[in-house]
C-alpha cells in the first residue's frame, strides 16, 4: 500500500513540474514558431547605441511577436503564460482586461534588476526579455517620463 501512495505522489509531482513552464522554456518554444517575428540585440550593438543614447545598464534585448501566427499558437502562448511558474522571477505587474493580458516579471540580485520579462496577449502577443544590470531607479524614471503618453 505504501508503494502505491509513493508512486501516486511521484506522478503528481512530475505532472505538476511538467505542466509548469519556465521563462527560458517559454522563450525557446515560441520564438521558433512559424510566422513568429524574433529579434535579438546583443552587447556589441547596445554598446554602439550607448554612444548616442543612454542604455541604462541593458546588455541584451530578446523579443518575439506572434501577431502573424495562427490563433492556435496564440492560444497556446496565452495558456503557457497562465501556467508560467519560475521561482527565479517575481511578478512586478499583472494586468488583465477583457481581451488583453500583460505580465511583467523581474529577476533581482543585489538590488539590481538582472532581467525583466514583458509578456502580452490579446491584441499583441509578444515576449520582450531585457538583460543587464539595471537600477530600479532607472526603470522608475522611464515609467515616470513615458507613463503619461497614453
């Protein structure tokens, strides 16, 4: 009887772990979808950009957009975001309305933002991943500067 209970518990644990997606898995899975638009801007390009504008510690930007993909792909992406569980990130913003959903996750180490993930579904289905050593005060400054532009 104990063996059956152990087997059932292990199955439940593996099923839960399998159904949850990490940020890395989400990015790798959907950026390769047919008709997806994918872009990666690395350290060298951002270094050049820093000659003309402030990059605020950003080392890399990766993104994909699924706007040209089939409805089925967009629905899988929305479901994957709902299942997203990555203990390395904390949710900074979670916004839902009738048709759109936005989620912003951050990975913070030593009071610096190491990664920021922006996920959107609805009218625009996309993921933006920003890596670097970003001061929270820089994010606040950008939000305050551009927050009233809507």
